[in-house]
């Protein structure tokens, strides 16, 4: 007999976010081997500046070969290291974090806990702060993986803070209070609010007023704030990024109770484009949280070899500053490309200034203002246009018709092809509506018959009650 955890399907893999990935993996696009395959636009991965990192590695053979002044450090790195991490790496990491924030905030390496990616960091923080049956409030729309990261093994619940397109999905005092009251109706003890800033999936940064409202709410309710800031180095346009720590310091809250209830999650997966290196961290002013999280980190350590290499990269301040400047420039150029292409197809986007994706408004393409219609459109985009994007329902958006489209994990040619495909699909949808469908395109019905078995199964997809 297996454990209850192993037997119950509570991981969240039945979400359209993960189902689209599975279909992509079975029929992945390749410009030579499979030019009609599915293009992956559901992956928030930054591949735009690999050449800069590869150039640095080619010019710094000592680091790449795990040597120091020509002498091998392999044995030193291969032997056991404790879970506190390499001091050189932690020192360089906090300096890098401060640089991203314009050195308006300084970080103490003793308050830093290294984890194997932001996924591990968020779960570990949840274990440190909450008990099974407690709840966190999260603004919608939010990253679909949080349903797995925060809930699956911890038993903690998520209560959505419903945000609206009417104000650009900004967090309001009213929405915070409504979520808090909803949690109490469900007999849930609210332990904190988790935000992503910059937002995934919105691609926007939180303004000072939003952050101040959140801080005031946390003070009044005596709860924690977790600020997931893994996209902080991807801010490529105005307004600039304001870290939760900067907002606290501006209000001179260092000597208050709240100071020990605010925690930051960070990673090098997005800013440096290194998700495979599994480098994440927790930063907290709470000594007990730091101590407990450090002990828990033994279940998900970063290899010494990875820490050594990255400490060398981050110590080259000239390189990192040039990298961040050029990476932001490339992200802005790519964002402008996809926004223009979507506009040409008659599709608008939420105005964004950060991240690796756009929050795309396809409400006008829905057959009705429902989440069932959103799922129908998502299936059409996946099977007819051959694009895997993330529907708003998977992000718990309270309004049907919004989608997240990633733009930094592919070549410019592939992005152009994806935009051609979506423009053609929009044309077919509009043609169907006008009733001018050719015999070949009467596939409005025939294509339905070509649904693969998994798509038919999606017809029974159950969205969360709060959606």
C-alpha cells in the first residue's frame, strides 16, 4: 500500500498549463525535422542572451574548468559541503541583487538561504510560515505552478485576491479585504500574502501605492508578506522596479514587527537564463525562518561546482552590468515585436514593462463570455495554430479570454512564424463567424472531429470554483 500523497492526484498536472506542455513534448516544433509541430510559447525561459554567457565562459577558462590560477579545485568542490553554501557565492549573490535594485537596498549574506530553485524556496518558506490548513492570499492572475509549489506537499491552501482588467489587474485594498474575509468564511487561518513582483503572468511591476496598501494590510492583519522577485532583473521599461524591502525602508519600518515577517524569493533562472542550474534563494530578516530554512535546504542543495562557477561570473562586475543592460534591451525589443505582431492580428496586450511574456487579451475571439469558451479557444490555438500558450483559467484569472504568451524562449524566426500562425487562425475564426467558410475551411466542423483523445478529455476540465 502506498502513501496517501502518492495515491491522490493533487499535484495539479491536470491543469491546462501542464496539459499543453505534454502535447508540445509529443509534437515539438523543429524548423527542419518537424516544421508543422507545436511551438512552445508556454515556457517562461530566457534564451536571448546565451551568447553573452558563452562568450564569458570562453574567455574565462579557469572558471569553466574548475581551476584557480591554473590549479584544479575539483577535489575541493567534490568533497562534502555543508548546507550554508559557499561564502564567496553568497557574497556575490547579494551584491548582484543589490545592483539590480539600484543599490537602494543592501542584503546581508547571513540572512540568505540557498535553495535548488525558486520552486524549492517558495515551498520551504511555506513550510516555515504555515501549517496544513492555513492559507496564503495570492493576487490573480498568478503563476499556475503555485498550486503545486505552495499546496501539494504542505497542505496549505490558496485564497485568490481577485484583480480586474478595469485597473490593469492592480491589487486594491478592497480586493485584499474581500480575500481575507473569504478565507475566514472557509475557516482558514490566513498566514500571509504572496506576490510576484514583477508579475508572472502580467509582465508588470507593482507600484508604490500597491506596495504601501499591501504593507498596511499586513500590519493590520499581523501576517507575512512573501515577495517572489525572480523577474526583478528583467524590467526593461518604465516604471522601474521597487522591491518590497525598498518599500519597507522608505517607510522606516526596520524596527517594527513587520520587518521580520517579510521575505524575498529570488533565483538566477530568469535574469541570467539559467533554470537548469537550479539556483534559488530565500532572504529573510527573521532569524528563526533563516535557521529553519537552512536546515530544510539539505533536501535541495545547489552543487558546489555550480556555486563556484557562478561566483566567478557574478564577481565580474563589468560583465554582469553589461549583461543586464544588454539583456533588458533585447527583452524590450522582443516585447515590442510580439506586441506589434499581435496588434497586426487584431489582438491587444496589457501594457507591460518586465518579464518574458505578454498578458494577451483575446476576449473578442471567445464564442461567449465564459471559461468554457476560453478552453474552446485554447484548444483551437493548440491544435490548429500549433501554439502552446497558457489560458487565463490556469492562472486563476477571474475574467475569461486572457492568455499568457512567452516570447524569450525561441529564435526571432520562430517567433515570426508563431505570429503568422495566430494571425491566420484569427482570420479563420472571423471568417467562420461571417459564415463565409470555403469547403476546405469548413473544417470549423471537420477539425473538431480530428481532436486527439486528450483534447476530448479536456472537455471535462473542471476549473476551480473561484474562477
